[in-house]
C-alpha cells in the first residue's frame, strides 16, 4: 500500500510526470479532488489517509489526467498552419482523455452502493 495517502499519490505523480512548478504546488489538492470524485461515485467515504487499495488506481488515473490538463493549460500548446498542412499538439491531451477513460472503467469495476427505499402510501 505505497499509495495509501493523498500525499504519497501526489509525490508519485510529480516524480513520474514532467510537472511545472505552478502545477506541482497544487498536487495535493488535485489528488484530493480526484479522491472526492471517486468517493462520490462509489457512495463510500474515502479518507485522505489509509486509502483502500481498490480505490487507488482510479484516484491515480483521475489525478494524472487532471495534472496533464493543467500542464497543457499552463504550457499553452501550439497550433501551426501552413497552407493545407496543420500541426497541433494533442499528444498529452489524448493521454489525459485516455487516463480519464481508464479511471471511469476502474470506477465501474468497483461499482456503486445502491440505496432502495419503500414508500408506504
């Protein structure tokens, strides 16, 4: 359980991605928002410490995707057009979309708690 806290997940992401200083200062908040998203989806309380191993992969994927989005926003990206030739930087954008899709698939594999109620009228 090496990634059982939001701080350890934030450190893992900063060490594995090229993250600018403006983004790396917000990593704990980014991971915490991803943790809250997963908790809202599954309908369970997930604390910021002792994160269960079944939630860790989805939280990491969502935090990675959000980090890549922020890096791209800060870098600005570039579009180059010359007559009919156009080149745009979408490599990292595609990666963040793929990471979000992987996170959604992992959330669906975890499942949700269903609540049923009966109305007596």
